[in-house]
C-alpha cells in the first residue's frame, strides 16, 4: 500500500466526488473506579446523617409537622415575599438610574452616584436597618414646601411610614447599590459598536436602550440579579432591627419563645426559605435560558457547513499571485 503526499491511503476507490468511506470509530469508555468509590462513600454519609437526624429527639419532628403550615407561619411567609418583591422592584429601578449616572459624562452626576454606592456598600445592612428604625426620632415630621419657609404640609413620620415601609426603604436602598453595579456591568458587556450602529440608524437614546442595548445586556444581568433576589429573601430576616416582627424568621422566633423549643421552629423557617428559594431558582433558570437564545453555535448546524446568511470563508490561492484571493473558485 502506498501513501501519497496528502497522507491518504491509496488502494480503495473513493466514491465519485467524495472521500473513501471509513468504519465508525469504536468509543471505549474510560474506567474511573475511584469515582464510584467516592460516590458510594458520599451516599453512605448522607444515609447515616438522615438516619441519625430522624432519631434525634432535639429536632422534635412532630413539632416541625405541627407548625410547618401554622397560620402564623404562613402569614409571615407572605410578608416575607412582599418585602422581597417590593424591595427588589424598587432596587432594580433605582439601580438602573444609578448605573446610567455612573456612566454619565457630567462629573457631578457621576460623583453623586459613586458616593451613594460608597455609603451603602460600605456599611452593614443591619446597621442601615437600625438607622432607618430610628428615622422617626431624627425626623419627627415630613415637611412639604419651600426650604427655609413655613411648610405647606407637615405629616408626623410615624403616621406616614409604618414599620413595613421603613423596612422596604432600608432593604431597597441598600440593594440598589449592588444592582447598580450589576446593571453597569451588563451595559459595559455590550459592544460599543451596537450603540453607534443604532445611532446611525436614527434611533433615540431610549429606543436604543430598549431595543438594542438592554436585550443584549440582560444575558449578563439576569444571573447575578437572580442571586440578589435569593439573597434579598434571606436578608429580610434582619428587618427585626426596624423593628418589623411579622416576617418569617421573627414570627418563628416568637413562637419558639412561647413553646420554649427553638430548634423545630428554626427547621420550619428553613424549610419555608428553601421552598421559596427553589421556586426562584427555577424562574431564574428559565429567564437565563430565554435571554441566552442565539448565543454560541447552533446545535443543529452540521460541522463544516456555513449557516444561512453567513459569509463563506475566504482563502488564499497558493498558485496565484500572493495578493489575490480565491472566493468560491473566482479570484478577486
């Protein structure tokens, strides 16, 4: 058997216009015995933990089942969801505004946004919530009117803001600082040429953001935003600093004080947090899948083919002049 310069075997007659048929390669799966051993050890450890936990009297599983769907716990879970949803909506809107301010060419606007982020990212959220809980002491009334003159309307702070809305303000203002950086990272991930092309087509700034920039930036914004929503759900357990005691953790703590048994109520609160977090993670998955459409190679495109509308590759003609190019057999 002879070998030609193209390193292909001669002796088999290739079909017209094609290469000789080859037998499909046999794939042999590599053996990894230590992986199986490690998996068995993990399963044994998990089984031992479950068996041990089921027999521990301190967990008091009957009390867990009793209070898992208690009306007070269910109502507290609803308040926790309300705190999470309302705070995140305000934080996302304010975060978009701050992200745009950070990219402004006006140094005053840019500095104000930077100082906001510096303050709210640099202090603990619990300290901020305690501060907001004392807002009625600092500002006894909310005055509306021209500064340094008699106010037109004066409302007592305690009447205008109850503990729930103070908690919402504290959570949303803190979260807005983090959302601003997430949104800014998403905007910076879009190629500047997209904005230039939209401007060349006569699109306004608002339309460019809605139709061109934000749809592409969402692919980067959605994953960390989903993490922030889950984090906000758990951060609501700190609003007792306001104090707001109708959320899930505070209510389960109050019940545990009544029955002098904190462990089963902690398990109840954890199960509710895990259930809501699981739902949020599923929603995050589908959002990421939606905004990731069109990213990467199409799985239904065979290798070596050019998708419809794509420009074919241009190669150099070795036998022609070095300055000429061959495109589909025609020199250009």
